[in-house]
């Protein structure tokens, strides 16, 4: 695993950091020389102090790689700690051997107290081993902290993105409800329903009039219901559809014939809120409203392996097709349904419009099958 972008920026700053430490040490040696009255020159200070910091500069890319390769996240804290403890010992040994040898070759042979290079390196181990281990820990800690901050930032951005997507999906549900009022529950539909209620009352059929009022009230309540989430269950959507169809049967009397084929295994499956009603409304509008005689609408919902399949067909004239054999145009409701499926399920869901072999139009929705949550979405 290579260092992250944040670690790469820290690597670019490493020369300035280590060289600054070296210059600070040179300044410190000058102040000490003044205090004790000892002779001092810059060349000797650089030759004596800089190899220590230059060695850490050379080792920094290795430390950055180890920090990226063995982070303390993802449930690997103890394993990473063991790796870094071992690495700190190895790196400290390498660093002390190199710096001790350099010191012997440049200064120790003539001005030091060691008797040989091996003795010089031994003295470095005795004096600076713990300091080298702690220096490794500090350097690795910087890279780990940088990566942790980047991961926290990325998580915050990802959470904000998910929240924005959730808000967009919730807005699409609200849009679907408003479209249901403007399309399915249009004034013509409401006027006809109210006229049917008035007719039932005038015919002294109060129980049936009350039933229509209750169905209309339930339909409006469900259509405008708040907090229903992005997903519902097939059973809940079928209950809403039942209210809608009850009223439509009052409107069309014997002209509307609906066939429902629902797989029991599909009733608890999750389905986008307000998916069924707009599709059935399209089927009624094109298969019954604009033709004489009885119009058929067939609703099929089935669970096949890991997929939920919804098919809604009518006995109308079918879609006008373009040169590619596809429906020449899609209404706002169909386009919104297609967009919602893409938002919720991506490529795992599809909406297909076609002319059925036996005549009429058919809309088929296929999406992943899973139990409907009480609150939540497909994620």
C-alpha cells in the first residue's frame, strides 16, 4: 500500500523538517560553546550534527510506507503495534550503525574517545538507542495521524454525500406523491368520485356511499402521508392500490375489469413507495378510458429467486413505437419512476415498457427482492 495524498504532502515537507532540526542542533552547539568558552566553527558543527538528521531524512520514505501498510484502523491495532515496535528497533539499529560509522570516520578517530569504529557504534547504541526508537515512533505517528485525519475527512464527506442522496430520494418520494395528486387524483377523477357518492346517496345506498368516502379518505391520507420513507412493502402498496381501484370501479362501473395475481412470497418484499399506483393509473388511462367497452388491467407481482417482478398490462391499443421498436415517448410519471429506481438500486433494477403479445401495453419492473424494512432504504 502506497502512502496517501496527505502522507505524500508530509513526505515533501520532511527535508525542511529534518534540516531545521539539524540547524537547531548546530545553533545549540554554538550557544553551548559560548557558555563554556570553547572554540566553535560551523563546519565542525555540521559534520558532527547533520548526519544524525540526514539519516532520518533518508529513512522517512520507509517509515511512511510502514505507516500506510500497517495502520491502526480496521481492527488491526495490536498487529500494527507489534509491527511498528519491531520496525522501530530495526530502523534504530540501522540508523545508529550508519551514524556511528560516519561519526567515527569524520570525527571519532581524531577527536573522540572511542578506540575503534565498533566501539564508536557501541557507544552510540548505549547513548542514543532509546532516542532513535522514540524518533521512529514520532515520525510514524505523524504519518498515521495524517492518514487518520484524511480517513475521518473522507468519512465525513461520504456521510454528507449519503445524506444528500437520501434527501434527494426523499424529495423524489414527495414529488411522486404530488404527481399522484396532479395526475392520478386529478380534478376529473375527484369530480367523478364525488358524483358517484352523490348518486349513491340519492339511490338511498348510504353504506356504499360511506365506503367510497372511506376509500377516498384512505387514498388521500396514504398519498400525502409523511415519513413513509423511500421504501414500502408490497402488501402496503397493494392496500393503497385497492382503495384506488375501488374508486375507479365506481367511476367506470362495468367497463373496468382488474385481475390481480400476487405471489404470497412477494407480499413482504420491499418496493419503492408510490410505485404501483402511477403504473396502474397509466394502464387505466390508456387501456380503459380511451376505448369503448370493457377494458382489462392485469397486475402481477411475483418473487423469483432473488428478484421481485411487477408486471402491469392493459388491453388498450399499446404504445406507439419508434424506429427501434421502443415506445416513442414516456410520460412524466414513467420518467420519475425510472429515475427513482436508478437512485435506489442502480443497475440492479429495470423498468421495461413494451407492447404485450396478446395486445395492449405492458410495464415490467424488476428489482432486488428483500424484506421491507420498517424504516430505511436500499443501501
